[in-house]
């Protein structure tokens, strides 16, 4: 009998029945020997594009957890202590003196104090996180090219605001693969912010490297199992479909859409059992749930994300992003910032402690921050809000080979413009890749006749922060 592998013709209903009726023995064998049965056209065992890949040089970090705060959190009220701004609150400053447009200066709305043995100045908004001050590397010299939320958010995630480009998580997964072949290499939990799917999309990179979206409000990842088929029968069904897909791919080699379908079918099948087990938090100890604040309304949502991130990191996922929106505080800054920080302080502290207890923090890079910061001037609305500020702001890193207890870079005396230890978007990406053992100038992908990279033709590694 001529099989699909011998030639390619569209299957009619009669042909389908002929193939399946005569091929039950083959299907049973395929279920028992799936690795061989899924061999690609042309011979050789099927190789997942998410197979682990060697870095360019020894890596400090093996994975990334990105805590994205969409909206532009105020660095002046959280991680960038400015005594001169406190002393000059209420006075009028020119745009050049304070970064951006002129206006009345708004003093820091919260007290700062030295924390840990390193004495890092951290706002009173973070009493739990402050206990981990000696693990934090404050990046007080951040700056970016755009002060609009969508553009700055896309730039932070992809390195470009002019064209659709692969996201940072996609580049990292493309460069390193994943340590767990039953889970996606890149997962984003509750994504928010301007840019939508661009923030976790793979663009011209193969579809295998795009982020898998998990929405907690919708039950996480949908259960796609066919409950009318036993597991072995469903595996056989997938094998048959994949056989036909690969025959078609053999007629159209290099077709990214067909290749993406084949890979997504394979991963989706494996995820049916692996994902629920990883994301099910019911089995966690009561003490763990309490530490992350899962039983507290104020911290439940972000605590759930952080605990999931720890479980995914422990399970071998390469890049995990968790997000919290609502940081665009043009007004009601004091109350809104208090509420936001209370929602994340305990969960982040629990995440860092959990990673340390499991000996994971040393090779897990934790990154916290938004797309930009806020201005030293108030919003001219009664002194309870700040404007956008892309010229100077703060992010922080922990673990993954960065120096803890370090305050790197600085804004000017009033906190408006980065003046020392400046790190732009491309520099940030280059540094993250460096910590993962990747040379950002060598991590390229050929598309449309040229080699592309996450950092375009820019980017300097901030070697001062590398341990």
C-alpha cells in the first residue's frame, strides 16, 4: 500500500478510511515508539527547536523572571532617593533643571531609609522587599527614547518602536532553548500594557519561540484534551496528523507556517499533562500560600503570579514574565502608589526568598521595572501626581550573576535625567543576554536579506554590575 510518505495527494474521506482501517497496527506501533514515528521527512529523529543550546560563553544566569510594572512607576518614590528634591519640593524649576518641561517640584511622597548591610536607600513602601536589599542591584541611570506608554513598552520588550520585532523572551528562547521539553520556553502571565501581543511575539523568528500567554482570570491555559479518546489513541491521532503535515512540509521545505503548526501541535500535546501540574497551586503548603499572600485580597493576584513564576522557573522554563498594570499615576499618586506597592511587596519578597531557599536565585535573573519613570515636577493638578519621564528612571535586578547591594548609576540632583552609569534599552538587553552567556552581537537571525538582533546595532554591557 502506498503511504503518505511515498507521495503527497490530498486525502479524501474514502482515502482517510482506507489509511486508518489498514493502518491500525502502524498507529499502535507509533504510539509505542513515538520518537521514531515522528521522524522528519528526509530521515533523522525529530528535534524540538526548544532543545537546550549551549551559550556563547559560561553563563551567570540560566533563566529570567521579568516583573513588568506597566505604566511607569515613580522611581522618585520607590528606589531613587533624592534629598535635593525633598528640600526643594514646592519650588518651581525649569525643564532643563528637572528633565523635561518645567513646573512645580513634587517632593518624594514617602520616606526612604538605608536597608541591609549595603545601606541601599529604599522607600518605606517596600518593608518586605527591603529585607532583601543586599540581593538587589538598583539601576538608577535608566533612560529610554520615548515617553509614550505603547512605544516605550514595545521598546522595552522588543528593542524597537518602528517595526515589529521579536520580543526579548523570544530572542532568549531562540538562543538557549528550554530545559523542559514539555513546557513552553517562554511564558507570560497576565500580560498588560500597550503593544499587545508584540510584547511576547516572535515576529520573524520561528513561532516556537513566541511567548505562551497564561490568563489567570480565564483559568490559565485552556484544557485542549479530547476527552472522547484515551491518551494512547490521542497520541496516535496526533502522529497521523503530524505525518501528513511533514509530508506537506517536504513539498514546501522551509515554510515557517507549516513548521510552526508541526511544532505547536507537538508542544500542545505534551502540555496537556505538564502545564496543569505546574500551575496547580492547591498542593502548596499553607505556609507557602501565606508567604506569597494568596489568602489576602490585596496580594492574591500578584502573589499567585509570583508563585507560578517560581514553579515555572524550577520546572525549566527559560523566560517567565509576570505583569502588574496601573502605575500611570498622573493623579492620586500617594494612594495609588501605596496600593500598588502593597500588592507586590510581599509576593516579590517571597519569590526572592523562595528562590534563595531552593538555591535558584544564583542562576535566576530577576528583573523589575516599567517602561519609564515619573517626573520631579507635579502634574499641576494639586500636587498629587507626576508626569511621564523617559530621561531618567530606575529598575532593579537580583540574582543571576549581578552584584547585590549595589546602587549603579544616578539621575541628576532632582531625579529628572540620567547622568551617570547610564543604561538605555539596548544596553539593558545586551546586559541581560550577557548574564545568560550570550553575546548580543552574535545572537542574530537572517531575515529579509540581513542579520537582525535584539540590540539592533547598539548596546553596551553594563559590566560594572556583573559579579
